[in-house]
């Protein structure tokens, strides 16, 4: 951030002290006399499993033809849990049975902090909305093969598979 979001003046770096402890150099507007902390978007993504953790739901969006995870932006006033429920319902019309935090990553391309979760659904009867081009349940091994390779979606999927305990017979 180079300019003040309120007045447009170019920001300088100034040491910020909070309760007598330095938070380091932070963008500062000399006109407004305010620190301007960096702003970014927050979103959720989810590795969606069926009830018995034998399948993973992947989607395709925006005509890209690559398999990715269900995801969406946190809207003002929402917590991450509300966003998970809303996005799962909006994109594939599924209800959340359980979830746990998986990992997070800053994604520079969209200036977003992406918080990823391992999600379990009650059933497999999805319905896509117009925002989603295609969705399909895959076995765990198939999902690892067809997920968009070298992507953040793939990273999150692989981390989720490391975290959860899946019976060996389901990994085949």
C-alpha cells in the first residue's frame, strides 16, 4: 500500500509502538496522522469429503477446465464457519456435517489470505449453481491425480490427506 485510503497522500514508513512495544515499520499517513495497516481479502477453501471420507468433491469454474476446491470470499460480518456453510450451500448445495482447520496461505494474485478446511458432508447429492461449471466426486487417489497440478488447491489437498486418518483400503 503506497497511498492513504482516506486522503490519497503518499504513505511513509514509521515505527509503530503498541503498549510500548514496537510493531516495526508500518505505512503512515502524515496528513491523517494515522497508521494504515495493509489490507487484503480473506477467503475460505475446503477439501470436501463425503460422510465416510472415501471421496473428495472437486469443481471447475469460470470456463477454466481445471479441478479445484470449493472456495469463496468471507463477506463483511461473517466468521469463517459461516462462510464455509454458505459457500458449500451456494456452490454445490451441500450441508456441512463437520469441519476442521487444515492450513492457510497468502495468495498474492488475488491479495487474499486463504484459510483452508477439511470438510465432511452429510450426503453426496450435490447440485451446482451457475457459478460452477462442473463438479464430481473422486476417490482419494483419483482426486490426487486430477486436481489442478502445482496449485494451492493441490497443496491444501495433500496437507489434508496427511492430517486425517483414512483407512488404507480407502487410499487405493
